[in-house]
């Protein structure tokens, strides 16, 4: 399994929008969706074998 760098608050705040939405992942089951306008919208995670999701506007 490929180990990616952990997501940090600094990295998430520094995320810039691209032409299409993209995901920033940490390789441990956590990712955040960055929309084209640069807002961070959805955060999915996996804990104890179950999926979870945080949503905010």
C-alpha cells in the first residue's frame, strides 16, 4: 500500500481550485473534496471498518 502524507490544516487551507473537483487524500482512508472555486466541501473518512462523512457549506 502506498503511504501518502497526512493531511494538515495548513495543506487543506492552502488548497487551490482547479478546473475540475479533486480529492486530497492521506492514504489512511481520509480525503477532502476541493471544488473548482477553491472551497472545501466534503470530507470522507474510514474508522473501525465503517465509512463516515462530514459535510459543510
